[in-house]
């Protein structure tokens, strides 16, 4: 099952993009303030399991992320 994380864009250098469904920082959906983005994955990435990146929010299911992304902040 696909999971979603909201991350701070300042942490994008910690993402290994071959382990997520996005291809680069530019392909992530971002909030209106351009301070956070969303990544998704099917298998938990090593940069999460080893603690290199601490998400701002998540992991979230599709049902949990949709209302966030549909809010006026995104």
C-alpha cells in the first residue's frame, strides 16, 4: 500500500529519489508557501528507517493525505 510523507523542503537533500515515487525535488507536490512537499512510496525508504530524514507529518494513507492536499494551504 502506498504511503505518503509531508517533508520540509529543506530536507530534500536527504531523499534518495530512487526509493520513492517522485523523480526529483521538482516533481514533488508543494504547499503554497513552498516550505513543504509530499513524497510517496510503497516500501519504506532507508532514509526513513535509518532516521536520516524525519518527516514533518506521516506516514499517511491516501485517505489521510487527500484532505490535506485539498486544503487551501496546498
